[in-house]
C-alpha cells in the first residue's frame, strides 16, 4: 500500500552520460503518482541529505527535463562519501523532519549498500519508508543486473575512440605505428573489453586488450605488441587503468623515484607500459588517456543505454509505490534473436562488496583479447553501429 | 593552358578528421577535367611518390568517396619525412616516368614548402608541372590563410571535451574540483584557445587557458587556480602541450630523474602542472589527455570545416588547370554579419618556417584566457552550437 509523503532522490559516485536520464525517469514517474507530494533532489548525494540541502524538482521545466536526457554528469551534484553507521540516525531524523517517505539513490555498489542500510535503519526505527536503488556505473561491475546503465554509453565512447585513434595510427605507418589507450575501470575490465566493439574487419584495432582480470607480464606485453606489429604493420592496445602483473602489482604503480621536491614521481598505466614496450622492442609507443571523457561524452550516448537508464528510474518509483524497499531495479536480458531487456527487482541484502568481474570466458586463453561471447553480450548495449567510415579499395597503379 | 596527363595527390603530416574531404574534393574535380587522365594517390605521402607506390583513385566507388567525407585520418596514409634537396631529382624523374602533370599535396607548413620546392624543381628541369598545395592542420598555424581546414573540427572536439569534463568536474563538488586537459599544439595555442568555445554562461569552464604564446610561472598557475576555485567552487583548465615558463622552459620537460633501467622518467605537461598545483595549494588536480582523439574524432566533425576542406581540394584542381603552380589554396573571410569564406590562391614562395602564432590581442592581459576577439574569430569555424545541455533552475526547498 502506498503512503503519502515526500520523495528525495540523489546521485552518487562517478557520473555517467545517462545518470540524468535515470533522474528524469524518477521525476516523471513521481509526477504521475498522487501519493507523492514534494519531489526533492539531494544536492551532492547523501551529503545534501544530511545537511538538508534539497532542490525542488517539481519546479523544473519540461524543457529542462527533456534536455537532461542528453546532459552528462550528475545534475544534482554527486559525492564520494562513505556513510558511517552513526549517520543513519541523522538520516532517519531528516526523513521525519521533511516527511520523506520515498528515497531513491542512483549509484554503484556503495550507493546500493547505502540504500539497503537506509531501508533497514528506517525499519529498525519504526519509520515507514520506501528506499529503492537505481543502478549506475560505467564500470559495469554491479551485481544482480545483466548490465548497468552508464556502461553502454561509455562503451560506445571507448569503441569510437579506439577506432578513431586506430585509423590515425594506421595512417601514420612507420612514422608512429604503436598506440596505447588507457581505459577506466580500476578492478573490472568490462569497459576496456568494450574497445573490441570498434572492429569491423579482421585485423582492425584494438589488436590487444589488457584487463585486471587477466594479469600479464612485461615480457608478454612486449611480445604481444611485437607480434601484432609484425602481422599488421601497426598495433593499437586498449589497457585498463587496473591492468596488473601476475604477482598482483599494478602497472600504475609509482616509479619509486623522487622529484626535486622529494615527492614520488607517479607514472600512469599507459606511461609505464609505453616504457616497457620501448625498453624491450626499441619502438616508441604513443598514447591517449581520455580519462573523464569516457563517462561524460554525451555526444556518444547509446540510445539503448539512455532508454534503460530512464526506465530504471521509472521502475524504481513504481516499485516503491508497490511497497518495495531495500531493493534495486535490475536489467534482465530476454532470450531471443532481438536484444530485449526487462526490468526486475533485486534484493540489496547482500550487495555490499559484490563487485562483478569480467567472466573468464569473455577473455581468450592468452588473456589479451575478448571472445565472441563478450562481443555478443556487449554489442547491443552501445545502441547501434558506429558512424560508417570508408577504406580505399586500393587498386595499385602498375609500377613503371 | 591546361596540359594533358596524370595527377598525383598525397596526404602528409598529422591527420585530421577532414583531410579526406580535401582528398575527395581533388578526386571529384579531377574526374570532371578531361585534361586529367590517371588520378593516382601517393601512399604515405612523398615516400609513396619516391617509391612509385600509387593507388588508382578512379577505381574507388562513389560510396567510398561519400563515406570518406566522414572518415578520419589519411586514407592514403601519411608520413613524417623531411624532403632532402637530393630527392627532387628523383621526384621529377618519377613525374616523367608516370607522365604526372598535376601534383597536389594536402598538408601543413612543411608540406606546403615541399609543394613549392617540387614546383621549382620541375621548372628548373624544364618539366611542365602544376603543383598546388591544399592546407591542412589542426594546429591552425599555417600562414596566408584565415584559418586552416582541420582546425574547426579539432576545435569542436576540444570545446565539447572541456565542456563534458567541466560538467563532470562541477558535479563532483569537493570530491574532485580541479581538472586539467592537455590540448595539442606544440608551438601555437589556437586549439587550446578553442576550449573557450565551450562556455555558455559566466563562470563556465574553461576557467583558465594556458598557451605557448603567453608564458606563465608556477606561482601564477597556482594562484590562478586557487582564485578560480575560490570564486566558482571548481576549476577547469585547458593547457597547451606547448605551455611554457617565462624563461622558455617547457612544462613538458623531463623530471630529471631516472627509472630502474637508468632511463629518464618523462612527465607530460598536465602531469607536471598537476604536481605544481598540488605542491602549492595542497589540492589534487585530475586530468584528461585526449591526445590523438583531438584530430581523429570524426563524430565531432564541424560541417563548416568539412565543406571548406572539400572546397580547398576542388579549388586546388581548378587552380592547377588554370595554370597555377607553387601555390596554395587559402581561405579569406568576407566582411558581413554572416560567416563566409571565399578561397584565393596564395604564393608559397615564402611559406617555409612561416608558423602563424595566436596574436597577442586574442589573449587577455594576464595571459590566462582568450578575448572576445578570439571567440568572434573561432566561433563560426566549429559549425554551429554544441549539443544542448540542461542545468537545473534549482529552487531550494526551505530548511526544516
């Protein structure tokens, strides 16, 4: 049974290009529910909640809601704040003070745990609350769901980016045949693996894919790169920022040297791997580090991803109205020749620390490329083919 | 008077997203000229010419030509090769062997000098040749022309990228309020300055712009960043890869330390500036380094840029047919309320080393931002407004 009262919604963790679509889904569905009175946005997530910093979302125009669907980052502001056990008393007190009966949090693993804890805290204090999580992360490492809103658009960006830099690298010929791109994902390789969606023909970049789930040695990297260069005349590599060696050490480790100020000089993953390649092959590797662009490049939104993010917001409100709490909206892929996902409701009771890694069967035996199973999984999520490009048929002119 | 014979066309230097549009312009116009027989593409620029590596462009399909208009990088392959004085004999010999009477080279400063030298070498040897240059560079540092094909699209990418990472940075609030983006352009600040086209309202990123033409001290950078952070709550900076100090030293300089192999650890510009900021303000600065994506991200092509690149190719063929040689097609902006450029023909006699820097009046007095004059100059080149985004009107809910 639905309860009358106010709603709060917040956004948490690293933004995506579709996190606002989930917000719009929540708002639009809330506007349609007579039980819901105030529709309040928490500014900067749980911090805004604790400080009573709310914005009145009922007063936003239809145009704003429409444009938010293609606006990157978190319109409400986001936060990296680990909720402390002692915060829950304050949180429930805020709910009581503002008559908040509906709590929606759009975020990743930590935020989903927060939703569960908030739901439990209210229950323990006898406060009637519906807390529902809306999944969000470009890392795609959330449990319970086939994939996570935010991933498809980031995957589309990464695939486009590696294809573009791949065309550039191939054009350079021997003036610059080695290229690395560092891809986000500290523990899970999903987004790096998505670089494979750039390929259209045999031999297309990326030629190598290194993910945290498949450790590699310096020697393997150098050999892999050399072998791809020998085969194709150039080599483009997608490297996860979390790529690591078999002994567990990250390539992103510090160099162990100090600068003029006595501070340690830190080298990024691609910088370190570029150096390994140069040491061992004598060839210079160039690199791209698109970093935060991967999660904010709204021009490359996947329409599938945007729609699913929106639906997740809508369904979260419906679930709450139906009496659910301590749950998250999940995406469940349906069997069939066409890609289709339905939403379901998953319990958050065991969500804490349930990071979902790239399954081993999505990577090849050598651990340096994806399998067809991964391509089949990920292809529909980027929302249609990339912009069509041409290649010359290249009919040689007879030599004179 | 036109001469009967074959045509060669090549692409040189760093690719752009519209360098193939210029190629298509040359091919389409050549197809319409009865004087022109073979239409040959030099593979990897002047190297392909010297080696007699030509591809028959008459055999490419209409679909390929159409799609090349939106395909990044150099479809013929490019090269970084400084033509030696001794090469000109070989070049003219190739022309004679293949009855080449029309030579088109799509490139930057060095390539335009090559066009001139090739034209002069043919003349000196009494060989009737028409050599015409088609301007290309994302750096926009070519002399003679109002701007250069390739710049507008790269500028559109940089403006979009800084706006996207700016939305992301603002959303993070105090969880990550400082962001740097490294922009290409080793000597000229045009592309870095174009980051300013991201702004729509007062206070929008980029908050600071550092270009090679305006040296800055470590102290100024730290003070600038601190002051913008104090004013806006976050700070996004566009930094040229060629940014330098007043004494001429580049921020990109090596760290002066050695790694385990005894090799010098090199730090990029943004890494160095991030460190300077951290040393002096105690705040961590994050960064993006989109590198080669700036010149290859065809999804962000400027339609104005693409059209001008195409027209430059067309006009190069027309100029050659009309008897011109040792010249380059230039873009000349016309007076009037609407943006319009016509093409003209410029002599390449003095093009060598004529790099065009960002004029001082396009930067403010402090040397850390552009002026309105630059905005007026650059705005039309990116081909229309960026994707519309929303911001919340943000009506605060009264505190309880």
